[in-house]
C-alpha cells in the first residue's frame, strides 16, 4: 500500500512509479544498509553522494536526483 501523503515507502523505486504517484525525490525515504556503521546503529541523512553503494547509486540515477532523505542502517563489517 502507498500512503496518499508523504512520506512514501516504495519497495522498488523507479521513475515510472515516482511519476505515477507524482512523487518528488524529497518525498521518498531511501532505507539502505551501511557497512561503515556498527550493527543496528541508524542515521538519517538528506542528500549527498552514493559513497560507493550501488543500490543508492541506482536510485539516484533512476530519480535523476540525490535529494532524497536516507535512513542508513548499520550492518557492520564482517
């Protein structure tokens, strides 16, 4: 289900879904793993580069913007 008001949570971000729901990048929360954070630590960040994360890079490319809020969840290094 997609909420009718921000924030929106989409399992898979694509330009077509963003257009269908008339979403701007700043309306989408990108939740992703972060090797550089300790397991279970969470940080919220607005915009910035992908920092080598291919999934984040893909979202930035699909939305043509890096201005989406991000929730970084630490998974730690093995």
